[in-house]
C-alpha cells in the first residue's frame, strides 16, 4: 500500500456516527416499494416493445465521457466524479449518464454484427451538482436505445414508448418539445452564424458563454441566465440551415406523431446537454417540479458509435430520471398500490414454531405472501399484541396457530379487513385448496365445511 493510501486511511474517523454522502440517498421502505412498482412497469413495457436489458459498469474510463459527451460540456467540465486508480494510474469516472456506456459495450462486444438492437437499462448515475428537489448527486435513470436503425420511424417509436410509460403510470401535465439539430455541415454553417451573432453582443455574455463562444457556441443557447435570454432569442435558428434530407427526416417524424395524436411543440432552442446529438432531439417537460422541469430527454446520435471506435452506425435513444418521475407522481397525488402480505402468522406458543414454519413455507411455495411473527427471545408475545402487529402489516388475514386447533390438525383464518373478525377453521392437510382462497382474498365460505 502506498504512503498516500495509508495517510487517507489514517484520516478516516474511527468512532462516532457515520452518515451517507451528501446528495446520495438511501431508499428505504415504503419508498423502495414504489421504486419496485415503477421498475416492474418499465420491465413489462420494454418486453411489450421487444427491448432487451443491458447492464453496464458504474465505473468507466474517463476518456469514454470526454470523447462521447464532449470536452466543453457542463457534465465533463464541472460535474463528473473522476479519479485516478492508485494501483495502476488509470483515469476512471463514475458514469454521469447511460448512453456512452451502452455504446461502448455495443462496440466492444460487436453487438450490431447480426443487425440492429433495441436495448434498455436502469441504474444509478453520478454528477457533482447542488442537491435539490428531484436532482441528486447519485440519481437513477431508465434509458432506451435503438442502435443500427436510421429511419424517423424509430425516433417516433421511442417517443411513443416514453408516452406509453407515462400513460401506464397515469402521469399528467407532461409536454413534448421537439427540434432537429441537422447534420454536421448544417451545424457548422449555423455555428458560424451563431459566433457572428454573439460577437456582436459580447458585452451581454456571461463568463461561461464567452469561454464557449469559439469552442461550442451551441451550448450558449441552453443558458439559464435571464440576462442573456433576449440575445439568445434573437440568435439564428438552426432550422433555417437544414437541408432537404434533414428536413425530410424531421417532417416524417412529425407526420407519424400527428397520426398517433401526439401533441408537441417545436422548440428551435432545444439542444440537449451532450455533443453527440444530431437530427432529432426531444424533451418531455413539466411545470410541477419547479426549475427541474425535464423528466425525460433524448434524440439521435448517429456519429457516436464511430466516435467510440466502432463501425459507423446510426442510433437514437432517451434517458429518464426516476427520482424526478416519482416526485412528479407524488406531486400529482398518484399513489401506487403497494404489495402487502396476504397473511400474518399469529403463533400462540413457541412450541408451535416448527410445525407453523413448515406450513408457512408450503404457503409461500403456493404463492401466498406470508409475514411471520417473530420474537421468541422473550416469548411470542400476547395474542393481542400479535393481532395489533398483524393489522399494522396491512395483511388481509391472520393465520392463527393455537393449541386447540392444531391438536385437530387445523389452523384458524381470521379476516383483518373485509368482514373484520370473521374466522374460519381450515385443515392443514388441505392447504392447497385454501391457499388459493387466501390469494383471491375470499374465505367467505369454509373450504372444509367446518
């Protein structure tokens, strides 16, 4: 171990309470159940659209993002968590977004050899930002990427995929904004016009804008500085420089969206935050989350695969912030139906535990969600306290293991919700029959005629 590493370990506090890193949050129950609910929705929807899951490392070479996202971008210049591996000197970065890693994996494993791919991912990303509502230093994204297909119908498919997800979540008040960034030569002509325009208003530009004027003037259009809005609004628009092919792609996309009844607004200032985009770019936005209004964004990136060492191939995709989306659901008052146990096992005496646990394992194998009472270190606790915990668990039924019933080879099922207090005795040997009734939440008739 190097001297530097020893010094670093020596500075670690040896006692006292430790807290998580600022802006990197624990996700605990019941919030974790909301995340699982959302993730299940995503997996179901992706399967319907024939998208396959891909999982890439959280740590990637720093060069991947410098080359992929653009050296003069906020993410690369200000927000990445980058470090040097002290064992081999390799420059590494916690991934700030998902697309570059997906493309790196596609190139490395030659995934386009047999044709185009539809892929999706879910996972944590990292950016050193000021934590605020819906924006954290560790945040989570869902991304959908189509690689190897150039047509506007694929752009439309991805937009419709995002809308289908929003619809499945009953999300409201989300707007779609569209733009086209054209191709490289068109952007170069637009870039020259932008430089001329902003040079004529140099006194209005802030430090960031002046620094980017001759390196990446397109980023100036994305400024949030109120003092610069007038000069940005009067700047030349890229759509004025688009040739017939780029306009044809954009208009074909619009016609598909129109045919599907999709409402959208053309935003000529929409440029997105990464340099790899061309042609179609889009964002889904809302007014319900304050300044953090973008919920989902993406577009076409036809040069990125070649840029990262692969054979030239078109691609398009989007990324969606999970924290922002769940915050939006909360803001509009949408609460998902979260899973609760079917039964809570109330056990009268510790001597019944072995037989009770054998039956509970059988119920679980039959698909019944079971919460078992625990606490043998100080006895099982009174039946009254166990029933109180059973009610708090959200379970619909209590499964009562009492000495009298078990002597007859039976247990009691007591309703905790509908028909509160109603109780039926069932035979343990007939568990497969009444397990189905527990899952259907109907024990209105005793399955054993008891």
